[in-house]
């Protein structure tokens, strides 16, 4: 009887202590957050359950709320102490396991067995430019640097980032996030360990959706289900889209010049052999391979109502402007389809050209001067069909760090009827191919950012064209056109050498217009070579 009474008293005592401990711990935690953040953050929760025996704590309906007014006051008084960003965090439940309460009381290094967050929502807002280059472990306190967490789990989380204090839309967002990180340690040894990434032995993350707004405000990149695995060294993105946020006219008005509007859809992008340790430590992007399946690209440019000006970018410009290290060993694109539409300056209607069944392989894409040079350039190999009928293949060698933008292109043109190009050349060049057949062709050209020279060969026969009226875009006979415009000086070579049995060669000599993109520049070179072969005026 006495023993039973003692046990009962102890149980009641433990319950009382437990209840008081929960209330005390909740108040202590709220006060600690407010004090340590100097009033910049408030912690709220509906309930805290602490179990000393189990070494666990559970927080329900948790909210970490920033106070922008306190941040503003700190920024005015001591700007060096004001953080570059503020976070607002919500979570349905936070569970922490393996808490060594004695070590917490008496100090010393400690570890946690697990941290689980259910339905967390994290909004990160940039308040000012972050000028600190210190890694995370140098920013946190000693107690955090000495702490180890066996496993962190996030279930159905979301993340939003806004780059300005008063911005109302997200620059970057993730939803449906599930994450598992194991062996987490926030110390310098973990940061430098080449077998780790982001202070963890292993990270596995999936997200149902992701979105990123490009800085110019013209586009938003969206993805469906995405996965990151540091152990497998892979990144997989499904349903990747480049979504235009403005019409072509809206983009051109905002830019003050003619802008090409793109729309891109890719079912899957897979990155393999990703060096996550290098990414974590040095912010360098080193990847063994990139595989892109079945991308679809459409583009439109209005050069009639908006002037073409500005400076078109070369591949060299794009790579040289990247502020971090890039080293991608190989990119493979399979079954690319492209449709380009253009309303040219003097056109009465929109023209178009298509490319289909295009396969691309790009090797040695890097801005590392030790890996790329004139002798060891990036190499792009491409093959596909123009307007679904004419085969074409090309190899482009790019010395991406060359200050003059040097590169070379060589390739072949397969059999086909030039008339397939009428949808693009009639509206822009006022020429319609009436007949003709190309047996084969080849070209080789060397280019810099200012000019290009080379040669193009075509074997063809029965090539005839009609010139079109610029007023009504109607066909005119050669005789009438010669008499009215060219004074009998237009004489085209309707067949290549030996009546079409041997190729005819022409020169490629192009002075690049600064506003032309590199793709348009390449097209200008081929067009220049063709005009030279057939004897057309340029």
C-alpha cells in the first residue's frame, strides 16, 4: 500500500512537472528568440510538448515572424549588424528528437537524432545587397557549429524568394517540397569535405513545382516534378517551360527595339555527374552531362513596327559574362523542333521557317581558361531538317574565351527543293523560287564578332525565281523586273557547273551588323554564299 502510494505521488509529480515544463519551455523559447534576434523576430506557437525522458520536443502551428520596423531601425543605427534578408516561416508541426537536455543545461557539444517539419512555408525577402562572402558556418554561433543532426526531414514544404523589400511577386518559388538530409554538421570540416555537399552527407529533394522569374521581366521559367540527389549526383527536371510574360509588342516597347519573343517547352532535362561539393563550396557549376529530350521552341520577331538595334550577343559574350565557374563536359539535345516567325521591315505579311528532328551535341562548354582555347574549343555538332524536308548538318568550333569571338562553321546541305524556303523569303526578300533542285552542298566559314569569310559550294539545276512587287507582293516576269529596276543586269545562274552535274562555288564575305544575334549572323553567312553561287546581286 505504501509503495503504491509513493508511485502514485511520483507519477502525479511527473505530470505536474511535465505540464509546468511545457509552459516554461514555451515561454523560454519565445523569449530567447526575441532576445537573440534583438527584437527582430517573434516566435509563436499553439502548443509545445517536451519529453525529457524521450529527449524530444514537438511544436504545433509554429510561426517565426520578422519585424521590418526593427530591421529598419537597426539599418539606420548600425547597418553592419542589420541582416541582408528577413525570413518568415510557418509550419504545421516541428518535431525534434534525440535532444540531450543535460548537455543543453550544462553546455558542450551535442547532437540531435532528427528534425522533422510538416508543411513548412518559408518566405525569404532580400532587404539590401548582401556584401558578405562568409559561408554559413562562419555566420552561426559556436553552439550551432558544434551541433550534429543525424537527419532532417521536410514534408510538403514551400519556399518563396523576393529580391526586394516591397516586391509583391516571387523571383523564385518551390512547392510540394520533400527533403531528406542526413549527417548534417555546420562546421568548416564538413564544408570543405569533398564527399559532402551543403554540410550534409546526403541530400535527396523533390519538388512538385518550381518557378523562376528572369531579371528583365520578360520570362518566367517553370518546371514540374524535379529531383535532386547528391548521392546519385543528378538533377532531373520535368515539364520545363520558358513562359513569356509579355506579348512580342510589349517586349519590344519595353526594350525600345525589336525583340524576339521565345516560348520553350521541354518534357525532361537530366543532369548527371553533378559536382555538388564544388557547387556548395565555390558556387561553381560542374556537370558531366546534360540530356534534353524533345524540346519545342517557337519564336516571333516584329521588325516592321520596331527598329532592330542594340548589340546582338555572340556565344562568347554569353559565356564570358557568367560570374561563376562553368564546366559542362557534354550536352545532348534530341529531337528538337523549332518554328521561327518574322514580320520583316518591309514585309506585308509574316514569314516563317521551321527546323525538325534536330539533334545537337555540345562538348567542352566552359569558361575555365585551362580547359578551352583556340586549339581545344567547344564543339557543337548539329543535324536536322529544314522545313521538314531538306537535311542539313554542321559542326561549329567555338573558342569561347577569345576576345574577338573567333569560331568556325562547316557543314553539308542535303538534297531538296529550294522552293520550301518560300514561306520565309517571299515576305522578306520579295523573291519566290519557281523551280530548281539542289543535289548537294557544303560550306566552310571562319567568323569573328565583326566579320566572316569562307566558301560555299552548291550542285543544283533548273533554278528559277520570280521577283515580287513590294506593293502587292505579286509575281513579275524577269523581263519586266529587269527593265524597270535592274536595267537588264540581273542574270542568275540557273544551273551549277556542267549543267548541274558539278558543284558551283561562291564566296562568303559578311560584315556583321552589331544588332544581329549569332544565329542571324550564321544565317546571313549562308545566304551570302548562296547568292554568290547563283550570281544574284548582294
